[in-house]
C-alpha cells in the first residue's frame, strides 16, 4: 500500500488556480521529490497532505488517514519541516527539542537526537545565534523527534552553503535508512537528483512529469548525457510572464518620438 | 521571561510603582476606620493594581500572540500533536505571573512606605481581582484575534488601554468626567475593577452590577475572540 496517496486534488484561491488535478503515490521507504518553480503548486499540495489546507476536491490519504478528518492521528505519525523557520528567537536548541518531544507519546531521546544531528555543543545556544545550517538541522530534529513514519521536508537546503547542503543530504539518507518515508520539496536539481527515488515535476498546478531522475532526463533527451536541469527547463516551459525587463526599464526619460521608435524596434524583434 | 521580553516587563513592574510613589506621598486625610491609610492611597493603590493587570492583559499579551502568528510559530505547532490552544493557556499563565509580580511589588511598597492597612474585605478583594483579571485578559485575546500584524496588535492594545484607563478614572477621578462618560466608564473593566478593588480594600460595599459587568466582558470578549482567532 502506498504511504501517501494523492488523487486528483484541486485548490484555488479566488481566481488563482493553485493546484489543478494532481495525482501521485509515495511508496514506503521512498524519497519522493516534489520539484517545480515558485508558484507551481508544490507548497499548496504539501500543505494539503499535512492537513493545513483543505482541497476543494480530490482525495488524500497518508498511511490510510484523511489529513482533515483524522488530523489528530496524523500528527503523531507525520513529521513536518516548514519552509520558514518558525521558532522563537530566545529559546535554546535543547529547550526546543525537549518541548517538541513533550508533544508526542513516543519519541526520540532529545539529547541523542541533537548529538546525531551534530548539535551536541549547541544545546544551550539560542535559536537566533545558530547559523543557517544549524538552524536547518534543528528544524529537522523537530520534524523527527516524534519518531514519524513519514517526514515532509520543505525547501530543506534553501540558503545553505554547499558544504552544509551536502551534510544535510547525508543526514536525509540516514533518515530514510531508518525507515522513514520522505516527501522532499525542492527547487534544486542537484538535490533532487542526488536524493530522490522518484520526482514529480510541478508546473502551473499540475504534474508535468513523474519519473526517476534518470527517467526524466532520458524522457527529454532520448538518452543520458543531459542534466536534470535541462530536462526540468524543457518540461516547465519558458517564462512567459511579462514583456521582459528591457521593456519595463527601457524608454524611461525618452520623449514621445523615441518611445515610438522603441516600440517599432520591439516589433521587429518579436 | 526576563530574557525573552525584557521591554515587556518595564511597564507592568515599573509604571505602577512609579505612580504609587509619586501619588501616594501627598498629604490627604486618612480614610475613616482604616488607621493611617490616606484617601489618596485608597484610590491610587487600586488604580495601579488595575493598571498592572491591564498593561499585561491588553498590551503585552496580544503583541506576543501576534508575533507568534507573524513568525508562523503557531502554524508550526499546528502540525504537531500539541494543540495551539496550549499556547494561549501558556501565554495567559505567563501574563498572570507578570501581573502577580507587579501587584506584589506595589502592595509591598505601599505597606512599607505609606502604612497600607490590610484589606477590609479579603474575600471581596479576591473576587474583584479575579474578575478584573479575566476581563482584561479576555479583552487582550480579542485584540490578538482582530490584529493582523504585531504592529497592529501593539497599536490597538495601546489605544484600548488608554481609552479604558481614561474612562475608568486612571487619569484622575471619574467625577471630573462628563456624567454620561463617567457612567459608561464605571462599567468598563478599568472603572469597574478600580471601584470594586477600592471598595474591597476600604470596606465599602461591592457593586454587584460592576462585578457583573466584569464577568460579562470576560464572557463576551472570550467568546468573540475564540470565534475570530486565526492561527496563521
């Protein structure tokens, strides 16, 4: 049985369609990537899975639980790392992990968990004094302290330096090795390629493609050799919003005649 | 608490004490039947006690909760088995501790410096204190519920606080206000809290309608804020 089942979910905010018929399954023990540009519907989809939002239509099950109806049961088996920090400044790393541990009936030992995440000597450090990488590891610790069976990690390595990224990736592989199914939201190709068993590429509220990293590359370019970057760009289409920065910035301070000439030039080019 | 909200402690601990010392030392006739306690002290002490509860409840608490919302701290808690309502309870407990510290400070100061007598009606005092606290804290929850940002929470909290204080007799006796305004002020939490605390301390009868007004504000503000409160 799939650990996460998503069946044809739709979500709109006013006139904006955020999610438009998304379907996928995540199997037990998998690292499943959700890849896409900003505004592609990744975060809304993930928030529906977490039970933070209700879909307009469609069905979601996580370990057989309905995220809205069974939200209480879901909370005990789902570990979540949110995109934003969401931690108070003047609490120490140790206090945060012990506080979050207290929310769960069964969970990991806070000290051992901090040790495993390399935060041993940061136990008494305030949240606002941690580096970006340390903060990220703390938020992973908080996602894992309840011994979840499924973890959702949203933009895990945004803002981290390459070294911290690599350390975080190793950590995620260890978490998977411990039997946790992982849903990983990212917009970094190298991260998706390195970690994910399968990737769903989101574009404008839909899944443009769903395959293994190698499969995605082969799909666009026939065979290997190309990168996931190129495959991703080919699948999510060109940037068609706006007329380009030239048109916005050009023409400032020009008189009417110059502006007319500029328009004519624009037509020649397009 | 000190480390996390240093600025938030200055007003509830400092201002009431300052007002007490600056106002309590005047020459005024003693209250009949209470040895040594002056008319001035009999008014200023309950006033600064209500002021302490109001600053904590209406100004500090909502700005904290709005900050939690702004930084998505409540949203993060919403995806754990913890109930976000635990945060409200915890915040109220911290607020109670702050108010308690401020009140103990002014009462001790009044006893040591100005020969404060023991309250004439201790049970009435407990009832008046409890209802004033629940009314102010419920109003604070309402401010937190309707404020979109921490800045708005602070602004709405401060304005509400000063309106309540002005109408309730915090800037001088309500007798100086126009009759209609004074009458309204007597049943808003500041005025009702002030009158009932003063009555309990000096042995005058407690006005049941004022106690009822405090209870009413508690119930209505708590119910409305529970309906309007947004976790994110």
